[in-house]
C-alpha cells in the first residue's frame, strides 16, 4: 500500500532540501532493513508524501511523523492509517521528549543542510531511543563512520562514535529520488552505546571537540589553549597532534582529566 495517489502531492521545495524517495524496490529494502515490529513506536523525521510512513505503519505499532512543511502535512494526514500521528513542526525546535517515548525507534530522510544539527540534538536525547536509521548524504555517512587520520574524520565522526555504534547499511543513487539530488545518499544505522565509556561531562566534551576541530590545522595544545589543558595534553602525548589524529578515546580522556 502506498500513499493515496488521488490526494495532492505538493512539489519538493528547495528551502527545506526536499527530495522524495520514489523507487518502490528501495522502499521495500529500507523497510526490510529497519525490520519494524508490532510493538515498535517510531519517530519519523521528514515523512514527505508518506513513502516510508505507510509501510512502517503497516508493521509497527505506532508512528509519529514530524514535518516542517504544512503543504505536506495536511495531505499526509488524510492518507495515513489510524496508528500514525502527523505533526507539523521543525524537528530542531519540537519538544523531543513529547515525540520520543522511551524505547522509541527513529527513521528519517534528513535534509542535507541540517543533518549535523539534527544528529547532535538527537544524541542529547539518546537515552530515549533504541536505534535509528537515517538517509543522509553519502559523504556525511562516510564522515560519521570515519577512522582517525582520514580526510573526512572530524567533529561529526567523534560525536557520533562517542555516543553510538554507527554502521553504513547501503548506498542510494540519485536516480531513486525526485527531484534528483546532485549527490549520492546512504542509509546508516545508529545504536546508542557507551563502547568508549561513560562521558562524565557531555557539555565539556562537546566543547573540547568543537574547539579542536574548529582550528584543526593547529596542534591540539594551541587549539585547546583557552581550556588551559596544555600540561595534561603533554602528559597524554597529544599536545603535538592535530584534531584529526586523535582517537575518540583520546578526547574522552582529555575530558576525564579536566573534570577530575
């Protein structure tokens, strides 16, 4: 079952970076990868015309879909089954605890221009959700899973890997979207995990990582100079390294020492 073709299907709007998934085979593959269960509750970010909303709702217990575009929301409300709630709001401003019941799962096709802010906001609420599948720009997917020392290892890599186990599921070519984007996309899976240990001060951790990569051409001792961390960086053997050379555990240890 797909969204009712008789209902209005507003065109994509550039202001919100909209690209709608149109390939039915890819839609089935994504749903099979997510593997929704009857007792699952989902938060869907950017439901569009309901391309994934309706297939998810057919297998899951509950779906809450949040979209910023009022032109999409009203037709979608007419198309979805009773176990779907459609909310017109900005995912960067919506009251997340209200739409993220504890144990919730997440799916979203994220606008390329605000992918990182959405991910950072969801990471802050990671205790509420069980796992998440996102369609993102393939370059972003590579950054999320990047290893230290690689050209694409950066702030997003450290933040995502510090709080979750991240894996890339598969690529999606531009041809499966309308309008067709200029870049390829990928489906990624995130699962909250403290595989690097507990972060005692998450705000400080975020500040350290932001400062380090904000001046990534500088050595860490200079980039983090405002934090007066020179001595401990020297003790850890990190003072002369640049941000992209430091592993996630290295940033965590910096924060532990600063807190302690």
